[in-house]
């Protein structure tokens, strides 16, 4: 494909047996592509799904939609890499199959790319909770106006990476994200050339990509305080299930999550941790060290700071997960790593089964000191509807690559609170 005909943006949606959520993700992506003002391809990579995923895909007839399918079940990392291999765009974004794109999200991203030609673009990702039929919980959108004021910052990748080395970061999302973030094709090519292998590695391929990208980028990171995509959390999210297993509130044997773990174990491109380790802190350090080794990057970690961070993370796990993670932490930090204090007791079965409050008959809005919660009704019926609600809340249709001044940012925050009330009338 010539450079002239290459899409500006490739939006990737890896999926496996979550047809109930995939339809909304694709609808939101196509709606965003309509407004992008640039060429967009949407690559949906079906990981040998045995549910209604093929039927969902058959509902869409759009030349921008690239449907690919593996003939066997792949690990999550393999599916990410398989999907990436089918992209052709100059910049790549990856979202989950229970996530969504805001209607004007790709338009703002294309504007940023055209003006700044970045290697890494980051944005604020708000959370949407899918309805849960098991508990009766309604769809819920959470938004923090203070984080959505439109400010645009340029960050030095080496400085951000130093924060990871010293364990001074909020989450791995502070890295150079491709998952709910955007990476340039040249950065991906540079990373693959440096490692001599696939772009994605490890049991948490998005975390590995976030660490590796910081090591190979030579351009400032663009971070905009606007929501371009929406993160979805569903009852079938792997991360949520893994945390329940770690705290002994869910069983592993025979579950879909057990198959996920088994497939990860067979992957030839792991780092050092197995898929059974539920600690995101440990996964981040593992990916950080692995990426530095593969890219020959001179990284020196603060072992004491990392030990404290990991101890706080895994100290809340129940046995036997806690002891297993402690042993794995010694692989990352050395034989002197030790946890102190007793393991927490498992949550009582009755507490785990406590039903959620009944879903409201119509949409409601709760205003907390820092967060707006939209709950129930059409505005949060699925991820695509919630993405549209968030787009209207922040007036993303009016946003561009020229960030507002201090007064404009204050007006943006106050406007969101006012619009939240108006949208429910």
C-alpha cells in the first residue's frame, strides 16, 4: 500500500467470545470514523470465538472494517500481535471489545497527529461499567470533570521512564500506551527492530508496550486532558476476574479465566512472570525489566521503592496467591524480598454474594466531590451510548489541538457540571 493511500489511523479491537459487548464497540468505532476527517481502518481480530461473534461481524458492511480471524485460540498477546500485523495505518490505537470510541474521539486524535506528528499520544480514559444481569446493576458512566479540562501537555519519555524506574507513578497507564493510547508506525517498527522480535510480549502485552515505547521514542509524548476513548468494565473482564481469584472471592478451576491462563503459559514470548500472577505492580516491573533487556536500555531500578510498592500490592492477597506472588517477587527483586504481617482472611461467601442496589427506573446522576456518576437509562445502556453521553458532556465536537488557557479550563469544568444536570432533564 502506498503512503498516499495508507490510513492515517488504525483502530484495533481484539475480541474473543464477548459478542454481547462487541457490537457496541464496532458501532462506536464506525461513528467515530465518520467524523474523523482522516482515513481510518478498524481491524477486528476474532480469536477463534465459539459464540455469536461471526454473526455480530456479519451485521456490518463497511469497507473501513477489516475482519480477521484466527483458526485456533491464541493467547491474549498472540491475538494482539495477530491484529497488529493486519494494520496499515500510520498511527495505531487499540481498545478492548467491551470499550468504545467517543463520536469525536478520532477527529481530535487526527487533528493532534496532523499538527504535531507524535510517536505517542495519551488521553484521559473514563470508566463505563456494563450492566450486570447477575446483580441487577445498571450501566454506569463515571467521569471526572477536573481531568477533562482540555489541557495539552508535552512529556519527556526519558523523564516518565525514570519515574517507573523509581516506582514513582500512578499506574502503568502513565507509560507509552497503545491500549487506549496511540503509537506511530515508525515507533512500532523501531521497537521491533531493537528487540528482534514481536512488538507485544509478556502476560500483559499492553503493559509491556507501555514500557517499551518509552525506551524507543525520541519525540515528546502528547497528553491531552480529553476523553477520546471509553474504558469498559464488564462481568467478563479478565482483570476483574483475576483480582477476584487473588482475593479468594472467585474460583479458577474450569473457568474461562483458567483457559486464559493456560493459553498464556504456552506463549513463547513471555517475560518472567506467569499469567497466574495477578499483581499489576509486579507485571509492570517485569515488563519494564524485560523491555530494557531487549532494547539494551541502560535502566537502573530503585529496588527499595519497588519492594515497598509490590509488598503493598500483594499483601492484600489471600493464600495461596499471596505466598506464590512473594516467591515470584524474589525473581524480580532478589532473594531478600519478604512480606510482613499475616495474610488477609478470605471474604465470606455471604458477603461476596450480596446483591447490588436495584437498578433505577430511569437515568440518575450522582455528584461527588470529584466524580459524576450517570446511572441507568438510555444514556448508559451500553458502551456506545455512554461514549456519546461523555462526548456531549465535554463538548468534544468543539475540541481541537489548540488547548484552552487557564480561564478556558475552568469554564470547561464548570460547564460539565452544568451540562450533566441539563442532560437528565
